[in-house]
C-alpha cells in the first residue's frame, strides 16, 4: 500500500472534519456525537452494517443535510451551514449511491458540465473529461448518452464527474456497488491515483471489504450511529467488536471456540 503524500501531511489545516456531529430524525438519533477527520493525501474507509449512519454522515459532510448538533470544518473553516454548492466550489466533491447523471447528455458532456460548474474554461473542461474518461475506462462510451450506461459504468461516471471539479476532498459513496469482482482491482488503482497523483483526501464508503482493506490507509467503523472502532486495515481486520457488529456475537464466539 502506497503511503500518503508526505508534503501534504505537513500542511496544517488540510482536513475535512466532522466534530461531534449528531443527527436526529423525528426524535430518532441516526448519529450520536461522531467525529471524523479526513486528511489530504489519504484514503479513509468508512464502513459499518446497514443502517449504521454512513450515508447520513456523508450528507452532513457534503452539505446535503445539517447536523442537529456539532460542526463540519473544511480546512479549518466552519462550513456547517454552507450549502452543498458552496462546499463544492471550495474543493469538496461526492458521488451518490444512485445515479445523478444528466441522462439526456452524453457521457463526455456529463463530465464537462461538472468541470464548467466550478469555473473551468470550455477547453479545459473538455481536456479534463477526456483524461478522466480514459482513467476510468469510459473513453469508449464518451459520445453515448449517459442513459445507455450499465450500472457499473454509471458508478464510474459518477466518480469522473466528482473528479472533474478538481476536489481537495472526495467522498465516494459505494462506488464499487454493481462492479464485477474482476474489475475491483482496476477501480482500486483509480482510488489510489486520486490520492497519490491528485493529492486529494478520499473518504471511501463501500461494502466490498476486499476493496476497503486493499486501498485504505485508515478505517473508521460506525455501528448504530456511533464510532465503534478506528485504525489501520490490519487493526480493523482483527477487531472482535467489528466482527461482532458484522457477523453477530454468536458467530465470533463460535470462531474463537
């Protein structure tokens, strides 16, 4: 596993941070005092069982929702009340579990629109689109309508659109869902490239544990709206509390017996 870029680690304030954020819906707490720090030049995995609060946390970080309590800080600035569009212009991008592509536009035009939305000139937007479609294996679909893409290719298009904004931080919400297992190693290389070649911080939310363990520098585990564990992939892999959250206490006891 490649190390995070050291020159980025030394810069103060280069973080996206959730500070003790909580979120309630109709009196039910989806998140309870969760803190998270994503540094530039690293891949941070965010995992947990279904309903753990992962997507809620991503919505709070990206500005699609606001916490009931706590703060969101972007490079040291309190952005808790900023709209998603303002955070996007300030270097934060995300993908979604479900496609948000402009289905009537071509694949290339979808990527160009994202670049234009953060102020890129038309020629630069076109250049970024061609570069990213090549990186993500979509060059052959550049002129096809986005509506014609298969599910896995839609996921890659979402990543291309996010990267077209040249983000300092990118939140990938289940980007490998629907990808054939044979394509996961190539996708892992894309995630590493975002970290190593673009210097961005990547928050990777996915249920594919092979991808998570292969590409993440650190992993944070949520369970029932709270942080259950944090650590390196090796530390998380050997954590019995994490195993219990995913498999159930009885399965862990049987395995240890």
